[in-house]
C-alpha cells in the first residue's frame, strides 16, 4: 500500500511524454526539441509498459504457484485463467511496442 502513488505518477508521466508525439509537423522539420522528445517518449513508454507487464506476470505466476502448492488438485482450474491473464498482460506490452514504433516513425530521418 505504501507504493500506491507509483502507478498514478507513471501514468501522468506517460501522458506528458505522449504529448511530444502530437507536436506540429513544423517543429519536427525545424529539428528542435520535438525529435528528441518523441524518441524519449517512445523509449520511456516502452520501458514502463515492459516493466509493468513483467511485474504483473511475476505476481500472477507467484500467486498461482502458491495456490497450486496449497491445493495441488486445483492445478488445472488455476492454470488456464493464469495463462489467459498473462496473455492479456503481454498483449498490453505488445501494444506499447507498436505505439513506440509509430512514434519512432514520426522522427524525420
């Protein structure tokens, strides 16, 4: 409970980093701050998403293994929802990867 401030802080940080991607095209052509901020936003967004997915998957698997350890007969009923949940977490990380690629494509070469 003491780290409950971390998620809102990271969410606000991600919102501010995404604003650089929607800057005007003229700013990107001028070679100002826009190019660096787009690259920074893409990298930070992907890193935060990967860290969040990793922490979520680790906690889900740890809880599932503890549950199976306490009641081995329920392994098949625990394993299927756990795998579905992990797939959803991984899908969110892949969405972040796609968005990072789109942001990187906005940087003029």
